[in-house]
């Protein structure tokens, strides 16, 4: 059955319990496989373990998982210097030895922060935009990859 589903290009498969489960895109699958936080911060690790929600067939639960991933990113940016997000983010970026790639990563962090502020991911003010569900996989893979990278360079992956 799974061969038929995969040949058809679906993001679902049949589990051993004979339930259809969502697998996500290949990029999402890679993030889910690598995202094994061991940050020493139970709150952060808990937010990042919400990744299981993202495999839900229910759109609302995938949106909630994206929300928790963004919350985890915010928490990660404050983990090194509590009370000073900018300084803490700089400490986190300091784990990247290559200066040019540190700049790329810093820009990606700023860009994804803007996405979270401009769309109804973390903020739901009247001026924010609705995030189209077809963008969930793209943003989950993008944010998840950034978090995995930051956890890896700071030696916070198990």
C-alpha cells in the first residue's frame, strides 16, 4: 500500500496500526529526523518536540505545530543570555566559525522573525496576514532547518 501511495507522490503512508499518517515533504521529513534537541532547557526541548503535531492530517494542528516551532526559535534566541535577546542571539551566532556564513545565518534569523511577526504564526493582531496552509511545509522545513543548524553548532542536539 505504501508503495502505491509513494508512487502517487502523496505525503501519507499506512502505519503498522493500519492508520493513514502524514509524512510531510522530503524536506520536512529530514527536519523531523534531525530535530532531536538536547539543549538543557526543558521548555525549549518541549516546544521543539511538538514537531509530532506537524504530522497531523488536521490543518489546525499543523498550524499549531508551526506556532510552537516559532516559539522554540524565540526561546533558543534567549537561551544563552537571559533577559537580553539580541546579546543572546549574538552568542548563539558566535558558535558559527565561518564569518560569511554567520552573516547569512543572522540574515535568515531576521527574515524568519519578520515572517513570524507579519503572518499569523505567533502574532494574531489585526494587521497580520493569514498564512496559507500550503505554505506550512515550506516554512516548517525552513525554520526547522535553521533551528537544527543552530542547535548543532551550539552542541545542543542529541
